[in-house]
C-alpha cells in the first residue's frame, strides 16, 4: 500500500520504447560480461605467478635476474606440460635443505659447500629411474664452488625435460 502523501517521492521512470529497453539490457549484459572476463584473466595471471613464485629460492643470492626468470619459465613449463612441480633452491649452507613438500621435484644446490640434493616424488622417481637421477646428480661433479654450476643446472634441467618427453611418448 502506497501512502498518497508520499506518492510524489516515488521515482518517475520513463520505460521508453521497446528498442530502448532492449538496448539497456544488452549494454548491461555486455558490461557484466566484460567485468567477468577481466576478473577471469586477472585471476588466472595471478594464479600462474603464485604457482611459479615458490619454485625458486635463491637464498645464496648467486643468480642474476635473467637466470631467475629463465628458471621460473622452466618451472612453469614443467608444471603445465608435465604436471610436475619443480623447486630449485640455492642455499648458502645445508640448513633447511631437507625441507620438502613431497609433491615436487626438489633440486637443492649449495655452491660454497659443493653439495647437491635431488629429491623426486615417488611416482616421478619410478618414472625417471634411480639411475637417471644419479646421472643427473653426477653431472654436477667438478662444477662447484667456482665452476660453471649454473650452466650445469640448465643442462640438467634440459636433460630432465628430454627424459620427460621420452616418458610421455
């Protein structure tokens, strides 16, 4: 029930022609779709960054910005193409080297102490084989501490990707 005293306060909306109503509905729908699309793309980009951000830990501070970006790109490719998380840690000493989530392929490098640790989840370990992982670890012999260990790391990651391609075929 509308009180006659307040009738003048109700909005006086002109509905317009059917063409104007259709135009308003279509434009409102387009604006809503644009907002949904923008939210979707922004969220997907952020999720990619979050997924890759934990894949590299350079606590030793020995990587350049280019090398970090390249390692993050490789980690993103491993995750998208093979559904395998790759985590690379470069530490100043062995403290915290054994912290592992059990779901990612973990490569820990301690260049100053000439130590390397490669840990893989059980399914990946069976697929890659113990011999291959041992060969991967042996490929770093002589690369520490002042040697070309970063070059050997990229070579090892390339060999790992080649092995994953072989397994997937």
